[in-house]
């Protein structure tokens, strides 16, 4: 994969033809579900800590989006270039883009959207990702310069973040309920616990969307989502377990895809809470795992790619190779040195609507017992899990979607970051993060990101056993989704045949 800075100018020609000419089918309602993880408090503010993930994908547009290889490609930005020191980035915007309220998108809207990320009243987790932005200078109505507090060679990678969406200037006070963006669909009815209805935006810049309506249906229970899909009440679900894929073998009714991703499930030990504040304890609790066996038992033999507690996935240009075989004797020795030679008891919390978490903890129970560690599974109600349990209890199950290396390392492990769920705080680690961002030589930058991943393996509090293959099921009548698309799905192209 090429280092990003070597391609100083990125052209809109990478987009190919517009979606409107490619969508032979039009009309109909596309239905998908979400897990109501914020107990009905899901927000249409894209940078809110409780963002309404699926609804926001349809409502808003980014400056930069992923292409099929996961690299930056034009969306609202036609092209971009960096200064020689990578401290200033200039972006030219697409003309003729409309917001849902009929206003035109301009550089002032982009300036507002980007600078708002740093608003302390919002406490957005995106601030850990884009806090490097110092200010935005409007050069003309469709051209702007992003000024960075320090050099960053990979800024466009960060702008691909699924939350970095453009909203109208000064709309922050109302955006959580209005959802006014420039995406292919606009809000008709907001009901996170029921059915949120989105209508096609006729003035969308890529042409009228292929579907007339999108329904995002709140179904908290994972098995209930599977049953709804089997019953034809949903058209799309992307969290199907490997063991469930056989249920959808009828090709006359379903399409199935399995895609290698950077998505991961993890068990997180708070590094600020005893006994996990002892690096020997948390290293031992990760060393005792047979990751290949865990993956096979939880997600299937081909369920993913083994990871050694790095959040950086195998398809990322900065992924480093780490070996992490199960080592029970070494784990027991570390626990003995930490004062737990007679054993250790660990309570792990997981939501009742996440069977994959529960299976992972059950496998962990069996593996940990060999090192004298007793694991207790604590089931918590899914309703409000993310607000009441996650980042509250000492040990929790978690899940993350795919992110570029710099983004996930800063967002999940930088000291003080809003979503630093392991409460990992290490000044040396933070310094390496800063060095990696500012290093303009690709090979040196890659080496720094490698050191960061090695540091997490040695000292971190997150057990990331493997990255998942995403198992996705679509109704047979769904078109417009490429089988290898993951975070690059073009929702405006998706149609549902009767």
C-alpha cells in the first residue's frame, strides 16, 4: 500500500461515474436494524458520543471517503494537497452540493463542522482523532486550508472517519434532532427505539437515490435481528455469526458476503484499577489465551485473523507482525510475581444481546482456568450497556469497527481520550503517537507505528484476540452493494426489488 503523502493531489476522477446512472432499479424501502445501544438516546449529531450510527451514514457526507482498497477518495472534497511540512492541507470542494434544507454547501460550513469537533461541551471522541486541527482558513466559497497544530502526513485518512460529517454552519444546537446534512437521505421520522424513517433526497449531488425510503429499526436482541431477517422483515444485516450463515443458504431468498475487516471484539481491563493497574497482571491475563482456538470456537475456523492485542488490522499499511502464542507457565509466573500465586478472580461484564461476547468470555473462562484464574461472566442488560457499564466496570467486553492505525491508536489508547476504555495512560506512548504523526518519511513512520503496537502487547489493558471477517446477509432483491464493500458502501446506490 502506498504511503499517503507520496500522492500529493487526489483527483475526483477516482470516483468513476455517478451513482444515478448505475442504479437500474429505483424505488422501494430498504430496511435494516440497529441494536439500540444508547437506550433510545441515539443522537443525529454525527460527533456525539451517542451517535446514531446507521441513520447518520445515510444523512451526512464526508469530505473524504474510502475507496474499495480503504484509501482516501473524493466525496465533498474534489482534491487536496499538502504543504512540504504537512502542517497545512488545502482542499477544493465540490460545487452544487445542497443540504437537506436547500442551502448550498460552502467552505464556511466545512470550517464550522471541523472546528466544532473541539467543542469541550460536546466531549466528542472524535477530538482525540482530529484534535491536531488548529484552525480552518476559508480561501474562497469552495476552497479552504486546514492548519494543523503539528505536522500530520496522513490527514486524509483521519477525515474518512465515519463521524466526520459536514453540517450547515451554526446548526450545532439543533443537529441532534434535525439531521440536516448533504447525504442521500433526509430525516422523516426519528424514533431510535422504534423505526426511524429516512426519505430520498432528490437534490443529492450524485443523483436521486435508488431507494425511496430507508427504515432503521430498533431491535436490541441479536437473535431477534436474525429472525427478522429470516422472516423477510429486514433487507440487510452485517453482524451475522459464522455459525448462523447456514440459515441463509437459500440463494433464492438471500445473498451472503464474508469480508476481511478491521472490526474487533475485545475484553478490556481498566489499567487504573487494581489488580489490573499492575502491568504483570494484565500481561498475564492476555498471555494465557490461545487466540486461534478462541477464534475458531467463537467465530468459526475462518472467522477472522489472529491479532496480538493490536487494534491495527491486517489490511492496514502500518500493521506490524507480533507473535503471541499461548504461554500458561509465563502467565502463572507473572501472576506469582504480582502476588497472585494462589490464583486470581476476575468479573467480566457483557451485554445480554451480544452472544459473541458471551461465547468469547466462556472460552476465556476455560483457558484462564489453566493459569489459576477464575473468570465470572456478569450479564448486563443491553439497554444502556454503553452508558451504564462500558467504561464503568473494571473489566468489560467491547467492540470496535475498522479504523486506520493512527486514528484507533489515538482514539482508544491516548491518555485522556474520551474512548480510552482501558484508561491506558503512558507519556512515552503518547510521545510516540506524536512522533508518528509528524514523521514525513514513510518507512520511519511505519516503524514508529510498529513500536506503538508492540507497546500495547507488552503493557496494554485490552485483549484483542483477532480481527473479524464480517458476515453480511442481504435479501435476494437487494442490489447496489458490492460484495467486497465494507465501510465504502454507497448507500445511494442500494435498491430493493419487489
